[in-house]
């Protein structure tokens, strides 16, 4: 195998996919324990990659996303649109007032985050839209 271990190669992004292919080939030919010993990794790691290879083929050896597959607490887009529309129509309404008077069933911090996500939020001054000076200013 060489002087570099599996973990050092993966951590340093030194062609982890190629190393996994070699690990799986070695495991298919010699077994899981000898492969783990040869590539200086845990038996569970060798078993994991062999299982993914058997299930998905070469695609199973690629890096997988760590991002969650779903976010159950995420605010639905329809509700975000309603909050943005309410803010656009009333301009100076606060998240506390939106929650209290308009019956929005979200935390004030969530309402504020939704309002802040509007691209024109930072350009608002006392209910008016501040002109975008950066686009009209001539650079020297």
C-alpha cells in the first residue's frame, strides 16, 4: 500500500475515490480483515465501503453529502411569502406586532430572519427605499 494510511489520504483529499476502489478490490480478493490491515483502516470502514460498492457499484464509493435530506422545522415557502407580503404592505411593522396582531404562529426571531432575507431590507429607511448609490456612483 505504501507509507500513507487511508485516513491520511482521505483527510488530505489525496484521491479518496481511487483509494476506495483499491480497498474494495483488495477486500474482494483477500477479505475484509486483510484489506483493513493493508490500508491501515478500521474493519468497519472496509466493510462500509465494500457494502456500498455491492449495493451501488462505483457510484457508492464517491463522497456523499453531509447535508440533511429534510428539514422538518423549515418554514414553508408559502408562509415566508405571506410574511414578506405583509411586511411590504405595512413597511414599518415589527416581528412582535406581526406575531401579536396578525396571528403568525412563528417565533419573532424567525419572522425577523424571513424579513431580513428580503434583498431590499438593508436599503429601507423609515419605510422608504434608499437609492442604491453604489450602482450610480462613478468610480475614480
